C-alpha cells in the first residue's frame, strides 16, 4: 500500500497582491487558513412519461461556484495597515491561494479579485490580540497549473 503524499503547513499559502502589481505577499500573523469551495445547484424533477406513477427523477446542474477563505491568527502590526485599508476601501484586491506541493500539471494557484468581507479582532488578558478574516472571491478564481 502506498503512503499518502501530504502537504506541509507552509505549502498551503494565502497571498494578497501588494501595491506593486503582480507581486503577492502573505498576510503576517495568520496561523489557520480554511479554503471553502462550494457549488450552488439548480434542481429539477423530471417525470417518467411512460409511467407517471413512478417517482420523479431528479436532475441537478451547477449554477455557480463560490470560493471563500476563513483565517485566524494573531493581529500583526505588519498587516494592520494593509488589512484595515482593504476592508474600509470596500474594493476587491487580487488574492491567490496556493498549493505549493502540487504535482506538475495540477493546480498550484487559485487566484482572482476578492473582497475582505469580515475583519474581527479579540483581546484576552495575557494573550496577543487575535484576528479573524473572511475573504470571498468575486467570481470563480482562475486556476494556474504548476509548471
């Protein structure tokens, strides 16, 4: 039996485009990143024309694809300006999520414009201030294969 080839923590990345177009940087302080991909479906019931007493057949088709990123970590001063400016601008920034351990030809990056839809901080005595972010891609991200 072959053992699964896994990905290390630092090989799954979340990066945001800097002020230099085409240059991406990781958001400092994030420890946990969850990428959620979902499909919204259209469902229809199809009758059997030969025997209407039979249960309907159910047909499903994908209407749209939605990709979101949820993150938690510590509130790092290195990211303070970038994150607060992004949130209050209400504008999309180019974001990419990467699977740096992807095999050649497999998707290495999913990228595109995204909105910072939630930015939360929490303080607990004796601990660093924490951060929680929700990022939602505007449309379906483009997929780039590893060369």
